[in-house]
């Protein structure tokens, strides 16, 4: 199942021509992943209290079009794979039905204390896995 989060493109997201600077799509995706986790009950406070942080381990991204200043974009986050200490999310950025960016983002869970890999909390793994099995 795909989660969607709408965001507005602000001037700080664009270059001098009003086109979204390529790296800012990663910020849009980060926000959508954060909102996905929040919607599952795993806001920052809950995650930090569990002693867990998430880091991006790998990104495979294709840029297909450009968002512009003041566009309203829809950023999706769809879990594809969940393992003990990592998960992969397919993320897309859309504007009015046009696919602008398509990416697979691999996130790893690490301990806040030492940044070493640790297993995600079981309830988090279960909820992310349940999203994969939903249609």
C-alpha cells in the first residue's frame, strides 16, 4: 500500500530559474517517510525513546520531470521489503498526475547511542510488513 503526503514547493527548494534543485527531492521523500512512520504511530518521540534512529543506506533515483516554484506535489512512500534492521521504500514525486521522480530508498535502523545497526522494534517491522501485503 502506498502512503501519500502533499507538499508545496517553496522558493528555498528551487534554483534561480524556479526549478526544484535535484537534491531537494530527497528532502521531500524524507518528509513523506517521516509522515508514513508517524501515521503508523512511530513519531520521532516514539522512535527516539526506543533508542533507534534511521539512516539512509542507499538511494536509486530517476529524475523524469521537474517540479516548479509553488507547485503542489504528492510524494508517495510504499514499503517494498522489510528485514530485521532495514527496509526499502519505493518513493515517487507526482505533480497533477505526472510522475517527476521515482526512487528506491533503503533505510537502516541504528542505535542512537553508537550508530551501529540494530533490529527495528518488532511492532514497527510488523506494521511495515503489513503494508506490503495490503493491496
